[in-house]
C-alpha cells in the first residue's frame, strides 16, 4: 500500500476483499488455536444438596464452556424441576460429567491437574491465589462443606472472605466468584469474542 502525505491510497476492490478475508481467517485461526490447545478450569460439586444451586452453576458452566463434574450421591434427581428451571434451556450446552463417587472422579485426573478446594474459613484468599488453566475448583455440599477426607486430597485451599453475620456464601455465588477469578487471571475475559 502506498502512502502519499497523510492520506493513504484506498485499496482496490480486489485488494480490500482479500484484506477482509485475511483478517477473518486470522481471527478464526486464533479462536481455533485457543479452543484446541488451551484447557479450561473445571468445577466439581461434591455431593450437592440443593437443586437450584446446581442448576445455577450449570448455567454458569454453559455460559463459560466449563466442565461441570457432579460427585454422587446427589441430594436430588437430575430430572428435578427446580434444577431444570434454574438451568433454563441451557442444559444441552452444559458439559456435564456425573461420577459415582470421589474415588471414581480422582482416578481420571491427569498428572499436574490441581484440586483447588474452597472453604468458608480456611485457606488462601481466592484473589491472591494463582490459578492455572487445568485447575479443578471443588465446592462442597451446601449444609456441611467439604469433609475432612476430601480436604486431604486438596492441592490448595482457597477462601472467599466473609465479614458479615453469615456462615458461608451461597454455593452458586461462590462458584461464580472463583471461576471468574480464575478466568480473569488466565486472561480469558475480554479475549473470548
């Protein structure tokens, strides 16, 4: 392209079409590379008890293309109307895996995958923790949290600060906070479109 003074010569029609095609192709290639080679964090709900919380987290996972792992026994049926209502019509887009128990889930873990477990009172502040692409964020049952034998498997423990008069945050809110912080640190936000 020639430049004369401050007004560059407009490209010919053929050149302009080619230029637009190349830009589109380059953008598509970056997306394909990101999709093919980058792994995303995952969410694990250990023995969830409240259907609307799981439905809301399923919707979160559909919105972020995040795998949702459910560890049985569940406190509800996957056919529950409240579960389906909270997830709306996004259930076909949820990358859902249901595991018979914690041991079955652990057997499929890849070397280097870290189990980042949440706690209402213990662990490193969630925003100070350094997340990695293949981290697995584990949240416990709503009424009792993660049991000690599961916490023993934790690579790291994180907490979301609470300074009010509640014992813990809602499970779906906690999942959203942790997942979006992981994506923020991994530079996924703003680079997905």
